[in-house]
C-alpha cells in the first residue's frame, strides 16, 4: 500500500470522524427535533446561497455548511432499531430506504464536503423535500408502541390537528360492498377511513394512499359495512397529525336505506333538464332535514320549513333522463348508524319544452283579477260596478340572488320589466248635459255653460281598457330583509312610463226625471261624442317584491304592493270652453295603488285609482276617485290547482305559506366520477 494512499485514507477517516463529532454536537445542542425534510430543505437553500453567477459554488461558503451536512447525516441514521410492533413501522422502513442515498453520498464525499469542493446534488435533496414529509426515522419508528397507540382511533373533530388543513371529500356512493372513493388535498399522502366513528381494520397500519392527482379509492376490496353505516375519511401523516373529517356518507342507496310509514314520503315538484333547484313538500312535518337524491345517490340536503316545504340548490344542473327522489333523515342525535324514512316516488328529469311545462311562464307573471269598484260619482261610493283585469308582467332582466341567504349577504339589484294590461270595467269619463237646442242629433254637443259655473262632471260608463308600460325596479341592501317564511323581500323604487287607450260602450246616457216633472229627464254626453280615448303618463313606482331565490334568475318575484304616481295627458278628461267645445287635454295627476295578499289561501286585494288636476277651473273636468277590492290569482298557480298541469307554476306556487329559501348543496353531485388514482388496499 503506497504512502500517498494511506495519507488519503487517513484524511477521509478524519473528515468522517469530524462529521460524526459535529453530528453529536448538533444533536446535543438542538433539543427541538427537526424533520429530515426540513433539514434537506435548509441544506438546499444554503447551497443555493453559495452559488455564483457562473453557476459554480463558492468553496469557502460551502465549507461553512459542515454542521448542516452533519445534522442531515445524523437525521438519516436512526439511533435505535425500528420497533416492529409500532403500527407505523412499515412506513418508517420505506422512508428509511429513501434516506440511504443522501446518507451514502455524505459518507463517500465527506472530505470534499468539508473543503467545499463539492455539494449534495440538488435533485437528491429535492427528492427528500415534500409538503407531507414524515418525521425522521429516529423520531418516528423508534418510539415505544404505547406512544403510537395514543394516536386518535376515531375520525372525529377531537382527532383533528390544527396545523393540518388537508381537506378530504368522500364520493356519495358507498354500497354494501364497502367500496369507496374520494379526493383529498393530501396529494401523495394518506387518508384513513372510519365506520361509525371507529377506525376501519388495518387503517392504523396501512392507511389509504392518495394519488398525486388527489384521488383515492378502496381498490378491489372494500370495507365490511352494513346498510346505514356512516363512513368518513380523514387525511393523516406518518407522525400522527390528522386533517379535517370529510363529509359523512351513509352506506346504501336512498331507496335501500329507507324504512317506516308510507305517509312519510316527500312529494317532489317536477324538474327539467338544466334545473339547479329541487323543491317539494313533506306532509305533517314542521322541522327536520330532507336529503335529495339523483339516480338514487344523495347530492344535497334541505331544511324543512314549518309548513313542510323544502328547497335546495344543486351544485350541478340536472340532466334529461336522471331520476330525482327525496328522503327524510330520521337519525336521532348521537346515533352512530344513519336512519332514513322511505324515499319519495322518483320523478324523471324532463327535457326542456315537455308538455307538462306548457304553463311554466318563468319570468312572465300572468295575473287574473276580479272584483268590484266603488266610485265617487256613483252615489258617493254607495254603488258598485264590476271589475275584471288580466295583467302580464315580464321581467326581461334580473340578477341571480340565489347565494344571498342572509340580510348581510344582500347586495340589492335592478330589473327591467314591461307589462300589458286588459281591463273590462266601468271607467271614468268626462260628461256634460247634452244640448237641447235645435232639432238635430245633439250627441256630443254640450249645453251652454251657465255663468262661471262648470257643467262638466265625471261618470262611470261601462268600458274596456288596454294599456302597456315599462318600469325599472331598483332595490337596495338596506331595503331588503328576510321574512319569517324564509323568502327575501325588498322595497323598490322605479321610474315608469305607460300608455294605452280605452273605449266606452256608448257616448250618451239618459236619466229619468222625477214624478210630477219636478226634475225633467236629462241626457248626458261626452264632449265631442267621443267613445275612444288615448292616454300617456310618466312617473315613478314604489313597490314591494317577494323573491323566489330557490329558482335563481328563472322566476320573477311576486308583486305584493305598488303605488304609481304619474303625470300625463288623458283624452277622457278634456278641457272645454263655455260653449262645450274641446280646447285641449291638460296634464293631470294620476295615482294607482294595489295591495295583494301574499298567501294563495287568501287571494284578495284592495286598491284605488285617482285622477285630478290641482287648481282646475270651470273648463277642466273634476277629479275622480275610486276604490277596488276583490280576488286575484296567478294563472300558473290556478292551472296547477285545477290539475290542468302538475308543474310548480311560474311563481313556485305556495300551498299555505311561502316556500323557504333554498338550502345550498353540501355534497357533490352523484354523477361526479373521480379519476383513477394509485391504490393501496385497505384491509377489510
């Protein structure tokens, strides 16, 4: 053996001994143990700091990292043999193999590392750095079995570790074969499974591997489970940290897990392709929870309103041909196994445009109103006239407020609405005593005015009215609230413009005189004998809306009340001169108000109309005031009540009280299929 070789061998031995000495010193001084991944990251960062602009390393800088190299070597060298009885021994053994490459490199290149002539390859360090890196083998596998046994054995809130935020989600499709799948933020890490809050067999030794894409599944063998068993998942690290528990999934389909009285089955409203909301009723139920199932798999839950109505929003639109059902959750508090009532009769998701939806008017509200009118000119409100009105109100634009569940979340909004109105009733018209001069037809010729006293009056002849208009409702956060039935309501202001025409049945009417001729018979006529009148007005509307957020952007709100104040020109209220000739149509002030009952069981309304010209003189017609009352119906709801159609109507028709605001979906849609992931079989 040559003398030079002996010198080199001695130098390497001394360098290695110094590294070991540094290692012991580091372990003695650093009482706070660091993970192997942390140390590798520190070394990698320090080496990069020593890198020069030309890509080479500064030897003097690298030489200062001897202590870091020694710490890394020490972390890769367990002080004790692996305890085979430790539940994590198999994981520790696998991790130990990964440490050998770095450990061997340090031992073979100790002298070069000491003098700064080489560095640990960056790729070698990077392989040891992971967001879910386990602790050093010496801390993980040499701990007594009793210490490992102290880890949580159930997947519940108490077992969660605050610093581990990895979220895990189970797919809602676990049958009695026990096969499961899901996703987790712990990509490349592990999750464990619990059944009825008890750790599944072998999960403490061999948890389920999560793929790099975040997917995991049970593999070919599933869990040993029974119908109704509750299954949850939880991310887990090899040093005993646990992430948040996943959603809870009951074993079995919605139809297979239900038991009990047939009367407890919910009734669902029909749905069509593209819908993201599901609603229905549960008779004789005032509180509780209902789960909604698509293709016999739970996709969402909804809270029951006091009137037994429920509604929920789905995370994905329904597709034609899918089957939708609902089922009441009957699990008592603190019960491990889930229980359910019988599932509803399934309904099929219909195609858009199916005949059963022929009366679903969506954003068009069609209202039919009938009642009576009391007017001032009819014996000072002592007589009535009939009133029949058909009104369509179309919402051309409205925002999606489905996510605004509380007043704090309301942001206000605006709409664009148009309306079309047809009315058969008694309408006001200016009249005057018909002239008796001459022998010809004096229809439309007013008798001469006597002095300064006007002979104009307002009568209420039978007539028909056709009108149309446009208004822009604007509502605000401060003017919105949530009513006791769960609906969002809002006061609004809107500029409004409307116009139209009305026609009278006849222009002249005769009145009988009194007996004995004390009062001779007279005939009244409209100025000019006109029976067809135009009108146009512009102003503002103040109103109150009730929204149906369970049908986001697809159903117009209910109009609970409105008050219109407008000015305009009305041909049925002309100005005439002293000889009874029309000289113009001055602007007048019009007011119209309606208050509707919000409940279908009490479909009543009251209202008023007025038309005046403040400070009018003898040439202008006097004012008119009339009150209306009667009943009103949403035509879509009326057709549903009459069994003409079985759809929910354009207004999500209420049967007693109003529908609740929809519950947001809390689970993934049943159609979601996870991508294939690396598998590690869980015992069972």
